[in-house]
């Protein structure tokens, strides 16, 4: 076969592929493990969808499924039973009165319901995370005042600082994105330890002064201030002034 023949053959294959495509939910491909599905179970669902869409077979036989999966009939039957037990698929029965035929078909509403519920949960968690990020606004006054000539480039603009979250301030000072554990630490200071944002920012300031810019050191500072019952920025400033003057 010459070049033109191969081109014609390739075009024919392309047309066949195009006319025989099955639409598979991307959420199933991406999140099937989160739904508790094994890879073989997810592939079985995909084959069932493909049979319906491409072949027009709404209830393929075990032998049909064996032909596309290469697995034994008992194994396929067991996985189908598990998918039905877990609520991913069901079987609907109906009658064609014109032809007098009783037939069955797979119902995928359970699969779509589970995918929808999981995606809604993911979206809700993402929304809650965004609310946390936007609610934790930093205090520009604490960082722009306080003496000792401390004025890092990232903390110079009061207008910018007022719109920046604690996470953004820390990321700017550390010069890198925060890890999930570091973000959790900051959230713990605010939500669990009930530290004011101004105290957290002052502790960050002290860490910069000391040249010990790491979370463990900042946490020790906050713990020390808590033990000394320092409740706000003014308490800290008075405490630090007294400490630096030798207790006078």
C-alpha cells in the first residue's frame, strides 16, 4: 500500500475513533479512589458506560464484559454485586409492550449522586479555607510601629498591609510559600490558642530581630508572652522595654 493508501487508512481509523467515542465523567477518573473504588471496579463502570453509549447495550452480559476486560466471569460478577451493594449502580426492569419483550438496564444514578456529593464536599472545604484566609487580616499598626528601626521591605506599606492576611505576611517574610503544617500552626495560634493577630505579628517581628526566622522560635515567643499574661501589643511593648532595660 502506497502513501496515499496509508493516509486513507489513517483517515478511516480516525473517523471510526471519532464516531465511537464514549463520554466518561472526568470526576470518576480523577476521584474514584476517594469514593472507595478499586481500579478494576472503576474500569468496569467505564465499560458499562461505554457499552451503553457506543454499542447501545444497556445491559451487557457477563461474557460481553469478559471480552473487554479479560477477566473471569466470576470475578466480574462479584464486582458487579459489590457495585450494586455499595449503591453505585442499580438494575431497572421494564417491558416493551409493542414487542412483548422484558428487558433490564443498568442505572447509574447512584454513581452520579456519589460523585456529586463528593464534589460538593470538596467545594465546601475549599470555601471554608478561603474564608479562613480572608478573615485573618494582619495588623499594619503593629508592624509599622514599635521602634528599633525595624522596617522590612515587605511590611512598609500600611495600605497594603491592611489587606494582607497573616499567611501572606509570613510567606513574604519567609520568602517562600508556607507548607500545610505551617499554615495549620498559624491557624492554631488564632483558633486554639486565641492569640491576637497583633501578638503573632509582634512575635514575627522579634524573630526577625533575633535572626531566628522559624516557626518553633515564634511559637516559643508566643508561649512566653502567654505565661507572662501579655494580652495585647501594648503589654508586649511594655514588657520588652522593661526587659531590655535590665528590669528597671
